């Protein structure tokens, strides 16, 4: 199961296309781009960090396993009050557990009838009502009440790859449509704003596009030359941050690495570096984390960038930076306490080699007693050191 965990991230890296256009609606937003950059340097890759140099605390929530709650995989973790929601792409279901790991209910309605879907691209939860909205792979968006007793369908909407909802009921979606890659919709799915169109339709748009920051959302829409993070509100979007990669001298001249693609696009195929677009960009009041992938001299793996806003420092967490036997490159969403949230396979916990006696390892010892190889995944909450 550990290999599957690593493989999912490695296979998630998309090839990036050749051109990035900006619609008239979004040109004005470029005036507000922030100058702040977390620069990644060659020297950052040579530094190795012990587990306790990076992690302040870890909490685990093992997911209850019943006949109704056998989970294949966990993606797109969402929170509502004391509930944890996530999508399982193996069963094409959205599961709801409480914050202790007790199974509550699930949306599992694969089909072609009302309230049904073939597959789910993404989903979101209203922060106040708990209403669940799913973006399907058939250009249909469905909303469900939290108790799943009511639903409503919308069909005349842009094709949504990722979706997020604001407190006022409006939505933000990312899309691969020709006219725009980012839309803001009202509560009835009417388009309010749109922009950031790519003429080739194929950017780094993924179902990991959005992460929450206060009452806004941050949207990662990278292309081959511009890994830009946008801040999205119910009324606008604007560039927020631009990760800075000084480790590759040709990063500012990407046309050198454009290659034809069978679909008629051009793709960026640099032998030394790729931006890992299918993992979340997460930002709290203290930290920024996101994934990148380097091949060649930096090793062929996805790495996690941990940037401290307070100290203005970058730490590159390599795959081998694992004190136990589960990966430490903590690429995940954040909860309302500012913790980074990932999922851990039970085998990673069971195989842990504990060499230190402290509160973290004591928790792992107790967790081992509750798990076996067939257990559901464990939701892991990570607090970084400043």
C-alpha cells in the first residue's frame, strides 16, 4: 500500500501545455500581483532534516470500518463542524465521518438518473449549512443537503474540474473550457466572472486547484512557464503568489523544452524539473506548502516545499526524510486550526520503527494496536515547527 501511496502522487504530475492567455476580465488583476516569492535555491536540496526538526506534533484519526464504510482511497478532504468528508475514487463515493473517525453516511449514487452521476471530479461543502456540492464528469453539478434527503441538479453550467463554495453561497470553479479556466458563479450557478483562458485548453487545472485561506480561496493554475497562485473571492480573483525556482537556469526560457503532443498541443518537457500541479498548494498564517517534481540530479520524486513566512526560509522535504516508514513530504490540505492534513495507509503505521519515547511515538504505539493491514486509511493532522 505504501508503493501505491507514492505512485499516486508520481502519476499525478501532468504534462503542461504551451500557451497561457488572459481574458479581458482578468487583465486588470495583474496590476495587484504580489512581489512576495519563496525562492528555491540549489543549496536547499542538499539539506536533510530530522523528523523532529520539522514536525512539532501529529494527531491521528483512524477511520471506522463497517460494511458500509470500506474506504479504498482518500482525496479532497473537507471539513464541516465536527465532521470530516472526503472522496473515494475507487468506490466513487463521498464519505462522511465525525472527527473521532466514526462513520456517519456516504453519497454513493452512481447512475444516470436524478441525483446520480457517473463519476465525480470534485466536491465542496458549504461552511455554514453543510450542503454538499459535487462537480460531475458529465457537465452536471449536483447539490445535496447534509442529511442527503434533498438534492438539486444544474446542467447548464461550465464544465468544472474543481469546485469551492464561499459563505455567501457563490462558487469558484476551474475548468478546461476555451473561454476560461477560472469562473465565479452565484448560488444558482450563473456566471459572475471568468478569465485566465488557455487557448489550448490544457493547463495544470486539476481537482486539487483550491485550498482555503481565511474567507477566500487560493487557486493554483500553473502552466509551463507560470506557476501562479490566485486569490479568489466571491467578487474577483487576482494573482497572489508566484513560486520562484532559481535552481533551474532555463526556467525563464521554457520554449526551449516545448515538444509536440499527440493531441495537437505542445507540452513542456524539461529533463530536470517539473511543477507538480496535481497536489494542493496550502497556505496558513505561518507556512506555505506545495509539491514540485525534480528528475535528473535531484532524483525522480515529488518533493514538498515547506516555506516559513516568519523566518522567510525554505525547507525541501525529500521522500527519504521519514523517521518512521510513512512519507514526510506532507502535501495536503489545511484544517481550520492551520494543521496540514494528509492520509496515511495503515501499513505505514504498522511498519513504523519507533526509536524514541515521546508523546508522538506513544500515540503511534497506541494506534498500532487498533490497526491491521486491512484497516481503513488514517487521517493525519500535522503541526509544523516554526
